[in-house]
C-alpha cells in the first residue's frame, strides 16, 4: 500500500508539462537512436547529459530513462525493415522480423514488436517496484564490507556474462578500474597519475570515455565504409496486427517479459542476452519450431518483449543497490552523482519523490512510446533514408558539444577523441567497452568501501568473510570464478580435441 | 585475429608493469588499511597476469569460428577514418580561436566536400545549415557557453 501511495505521488510529480515533455523527448530520441544503426543509448545519454545540467535531477533522469527504453522500442525497426539491428538487443529480431517483412508482413512485425514492448515495459516496471522496494530495505543493512563484496561480485558478473572472451572482458574491466584511480585518491587525498596536468586532478570523466568509446568509436566503424541502407516500405494501415496475431503471441510476450526482467536485473547480462534467451526458449516450447527463422510472429514478439523488460530490470541494481549493471546504467549512475544524489538503497528514503517520479515516468513513457511508435514508425523509418554522410557529422558535432559543455574546456574534447580511437580498435578486435565503463564508475567506490571496511575493522581482512552477507556475496563470486574457469578449461579441451581430429 | 589479440595482450602486459612501477611512488599501506598505492599495484599485477595468460593462449589450438581474416579494413578505409579524426582534431584545435559556429561551418563543409565527395555548393549549403541549427538550438535556445572566437560569433 505504501508503494502504491508513493507511486501515485510519483505520478503527480511527473504529470507536469515540463516533465511530460522531457519524457516525450526522451522517447523520441530513444526511438531515433534505436532505429539508427551505429549509435546506442549509452552514448546518447552521455552526449545529452551535459545539456541537462541546468535542470533538476527528476526531469533529467526521466529523459535519460526514456532514451534507454525508447531505444529498445526503436531497435526493432531496422531489424525488421533492413535486416540490420539498430541495437545489439535487436539482433535476434532480424531472424524472423526480416523474414516477415519479406513476406509482406513487415507492418505486422513492427506492430507486434511495439505491442510486446509495451506490455513488457508495463510488466517490467511493476516487477521493478515489487523487487526494488523490499531489496532496497534489505540492502539498508549493507555496510562497507558488503558493498565491497557486492561490487566485486557485480564486476565479475559483468566480465563473465558480458563479452565474447572472458580474458578480454577482464582486461577491459581492469583498465577501467585503473582509469578510475587517476586523480585525487579517496584515502589520503594524494594526487595519483596526474603528471602536472591540472584537469587530471578530477580524474578521467566517465561521460567523456562513454562518448569516445561508444559515440566516436561507433561512428568511425560505421563511416569506414560508406553505409547504404535499403529499407522495405511499410504503410500505416499495415501496422496493426489482427486480434488473432496478438492472441497467438500472448504467451510469447509474457514469457519474454518475465525472462527479460530477471536477466536484465543481473549485472552484465542485459537486454541482448535476454532477447537471445527468450527467443531460444520460445523456439524450444513451440509446437512447430521449424517455423522459427522463417517469419514466425512469436520470434519477434518474444525477444522484443524481453529486451524491453530487461531495460526495466536493469534499474534494479541501480536503484536498490547503487551499482550499475550495464554501460547505460553506469552513465545514469554517474549522472545521479553529478546531480548530488547518492545512488543506492538510501535513495528511497532520502529522495523518495525523485525515485517514485522516475518509476512513474516509466509507465507514462511506455504509453507515450506505443502511441509514438504505432502511427509514427513509417516516419521514423524515413530517417533511415537520410544518407549516412549527412548523419555522422551531426553525431560527431553533438559529441563535441556534449564533451565541451561538461566543463567548458577543449581538454574534454581531446580526451573524447583519444577514447574514440581506442573505441574504434576495441570494436574491431571484439574488446568489450562495457566492463571498462562500469569499472571506471565502480573502481573508486570499490576502493572507498575497501578502505572504510578495513578502517572499521582495524585492518582485519577477515571482516569480508565473517560478516554473513559479505561472506555470502564473496562465496557467490568465488563459485562464479570456479565455474567459469572450469567451463573455459572444458571448452579448451574440446577445441584441442577438435583440432586433433 | 590472433595477431591482434597478441598485440592487445602485450599492450596490457606493458600497462600492468607500468602500473606496478608507478604504484611504488605511493604509500602501499596506511595504519588501518590500504594506501593510495594499494589498488594500482594489485590492478597492475592482475592485468599483467591476465594478459600473460591471454598471450600464451593465443599460441594454443585454433578456436571454433575463428578466421584469419584481418579485422582492420584496407588502407583506403583507414585513411578515411584518419581524415575524419584529423578534421575532428582540427575542430578541437581551432574552435577557441575561430569560434564554435564558424568551426562547425568549416567542419561540415570539409567533411562533405573532401571526404564524401559532395559538390561544393551542396557542401557549403549544409555547412551553413548545420551552423545555423547549432546556433539556434545550442547557443540561442539552450544558452550554452560555446566559444565565440575572434569574430565574436
């Protein structure tokens, strides 16, 4: 009942022209970046973040959240019409979505993906409230030792689940953590790795790193070859699936939503894994699995529901624990800190108006998105016809403005350009950028909690294992390491055997 | 691909070693716990070890789905990327002197005309349009403090 009352308070905060406008703007930008290949929600949120510095935290966060889940809505459009996923979370939608478009059912695929996303968004937000509130009460018991262990576990989760190669993810994460040590240290206030560069005293800005790695880096990859996109045309009247179509997808949408939410709540797993898992399960339970890959409507509904529910799930670690589970939530966590808020379970107690307004905005955002998406998809799809040669200078310019506006300094632009080059090579060699960004945000938190835990226990290292919650979290982390090591060893054995054969 | 992995592992090994050496400049332990040198030291050790394992791993059996195709594009595409970066570096270099709006005009015109082969009139037109858009949205509407340069625009 408490939660319901708080949620209603949240709605009353959101329903102002300005906040509604920010939600609509976020939905619009989110859908747009979801549709356009080559720019993800992390980079977009980072680019637009400096432009929100003049406003309150609530409308700014409402917009950032809307960009995040709006991108999940938009990502399906390119997957279905062009066979090029706008987002990694929409890769699996190409399997059946594009086939449907080729069979003249592209509009129905777009429609069912919007309807599935809508239901998943609503289910995901309800689940977010149901999970987040008790979890945030439980995590109030957390001290520095528990936070240290939680961050260790979260980091390992991101590394093990996130990328194609564990070693590359680990290296990326450790480099991110090393970048986090630049600047004034949290223990003695001593400058580290500053080398007489005054700007480095404040550390390496994660926003600049995100814009470089995911913004400039992605643009360079896309601009390397002149991108040409051929779309399949869709008419407005073809966008509505029949009642029979929706009925056929009811379980796919529900299953996708549940899977998506729980996978999304795991640090590192995210919308991409959720969509693949949901598709796999849907194919597994289907009476005629051979239809999948040839234009099965459930093959679109399930992953699209899953990736949208996953974006709601991703807010669980952010709001209840104060740790990010993905690149985009890492940017949002950093944004909260820039706005002077302390992310974590205390947020529900210190800033309930803010938290509940953001949660309420997710319901409203999903309603805006379904109205924006169903009738406007053909117009959004027209954006795909803008030649990339006119699009990428605009993206680069917004990146430059975003970086410059952080502290009105060209220094940040230079740093962004350097990370842009890194981002290009990392993309080319399959080195995931996500662990680096998350570690850059979590590194200083890890160090701070390590120091505080040891100071409170008078330097006793056993505090991390003797405190029950901390010990359990570290035990989970240890099991993860053992399982992943064994799995890697087994895979190696299989590969060597394959080679011998 | 393996060559790229080897280079990345070697870079990480070097970075790990550098972190270990640099961390010696800071206090490792304080009275109650880690000092400023603690985390960089262990990050250096961990990074070095993972990189070493990854480097050794590149000499073992070929992985499934692994191709020997080069990851980087040909010199033409690399040159194109280099030019984009050069134009962006030029932007960062000149924006304070020339002013943001004028630099946007030059940036867009050069990118379109030189790199994209768009004809000069069209390039100039888009240069003006982008500058006007940036001026209206970011300077006029959002009131961002973008550099004005010598001409004061």
